[in-house]
C-alpha cells in the first residue's frame, strides 16, 4: 500500500456531494421496489423477472445503499452496489435497451466509487492515482 496525500476540503466536499446524489438516486430505486409501486412492478415484469422478486431486489438495494452511506461500512456498501448495478447493466444489455439505459447504472456505479475515493484516505491508499513523470 502506498502513502496517500491528505484529502483537500474541495475533494472531501465533492466526494460527499457526489455520494449524497448516489444515495438519493439509489434510495429512490430501492423505495419504489420495496413499496412495490406500480412502475417498479411493471418494469420488473417487462425485463423478464418474476413480480415476486420486486421487493427482495429493493431490499438488497436498500441494504447496500445504507451500508454505503455509513462511513464505517461504505467500502462494503460500494462493493454491494457495484454488484447490484452490474446486474442492472446486464439486464439492460440482455433486453437490448437503448445505449443510455445501459450507461445509467454504470455511471452511478462510477460516481459511487469516485465519491468514495475522493473522501476516503484508505481507498486512496489502495487505489492511488499516479502522475506521469518525464524521467522513466
């Protein structure tokens, strides 16, 4: 593991804001499924999943996003959200959804990890971004 640079206030707040946007988006997604709102039930059936899976999928999302929102468990939450969002990408690809629909879950996943990287020194140590130097 390499040493990381101290996190600037700008990076910390950018990470917090991006993370909050991810949490809000995912809470909406989880909420409509847990509450079995008509739009979630119809959407789930349209992509070929049994209607009985709507609430369990919503609970999986909700648990993942809660873990992501808690600083102590945010890394585990990010891993679980990655799996959840990967399933969404795979479903969209399988259904031949328009390109934008394929990209939305991938973008949300990238934002979740980017936000976490911006605000978590441990993650910066595990995934350092390196500058190219002129002398090789």
